[in-house]
């Protein structure tokens, strides 16, 4: 039998790593676990199925579409072939290892005090999980995090300043991964010749739960004012019990805060949709969503 020749690494049919420009020399692609295989030791694995919810928010006059995938196993076991072995076993592995000592008490709902070092390690892991999770819908048109943002994170170990990350305590009953994306465009950037088509999303929110840890991430390259100005309702329990770790606001966070209710988690998860819909209703033609 003739032995098949190995495919050249620079072949155009080789999937590029998401953390490098497509023109970068391709490396072998690895199967990256979205939240890391090591979590199986600390999170119950009695869930046979889980639901992944992805929502694309349309511009005014277009529909908001929701896609829910029922997938086998625990959400933490989700994996994708989107990163190369060099990244997966290199700097990404270091982020996982640096975050583990600080993440484990949060996942278990144990008491902890998070100093600046702990917050930096946790936010890096949260950002990495969000970036790789951006590909979970398995639809290239649904990814909202840009190559520039991925490059920045790879080179600096923190997301760019158009991101915010919050963490909370939530005693979950099931796995959660909710993903919202929307294109925020200036009027001159709206695609011509179409009435219902959407441009590539550039704004996203991701909410996921691992053990007793809830993570909520917001980012946008379409509206530079959206993320910096984002605040939770003043005086609400959400604002009090969802500490912001990026950009950091507190030098020390005493953990755990009061546990969020199912209703509050739903409000956090869908907050981007409510804000975008409210903005669309009050728009005067300056921006289109």
C-alpha cells in the first residue's frame, strides 16, 4: 500500500489558528477544551446534555435570531479545533496553570480573598475562554471578536480596553453558555444593496457558568463608548454582587459575594439585547445596529 504523504503545513486547506493572521505560517491544529480538561476534577459531570444559546441581534427592522444547540455531556467538555499546538501547549497552557489556584475556590464556592495578582490570572482565563467560545456556534459569520483583539490578548495576556469582565457566585442547576452578538455600524458602513442582511458582528456578550462561578464578558469594536460607559443599575443587587475584574476596580475582592438568583443571571445574560433594543428605539439616525 502506498503511504499517503503528509499535508504541507502551509497548505491553504489547513485551518489557521485563530490567534494568528491567516497569512501566518500554519502550525498543526490542536483540539482545545473551551474551559480546560482539568476542570473535570472540580465540577460535577452528571449532566448528559447541555444547551448552548447563541443570539444574533438584528438592526432595526430586522429579526433577532436565536439558535440553541442541545449537545452531549457537560459544557466544560466542549472543544474546538481552532488553535495550534504551539499556542495550546504554550502561552495558553500557562494561563490555565496560573489561574488554577485562584479559580478552584471560586468554582467550589469557597471563601477567598482575590488580590490584584489573583484577579489578573482569573481575568486572563475568562478572556481566553470567551475568545475560544466565540467559535462555539460553529458559524464563522457569528464570531464578534476581531483578529486584532485576539492578537492583543496573545501578546499582552489581557484583553484590550474595549472589554469588561465581571464574575459572580451562582449555585447553578445546569450548565450555561449564552452568547449575544450584534453589528454596530456607522451609517456609511451599512452594507449596500440589501434590506435584511447583517454585517459581521463586532459586539458581543458571553455569559457562562463553571461550578459556582459565573463569568460575564462584554466587548465591542463597533462602538468605543458602549463598554466604558456600561454600568449596572445603581443600587441593584447585580451591581453589588457582580464584581468587575477587568478593568480592575478593587484591589481586594472578598469572595463569595451574595449568590445571584436565576432571575438575576437571566438579566445579566440578556442585558446586551435589552440595551441594543432600547438604543434602537431612541435612535435618531446617527448609528445603526
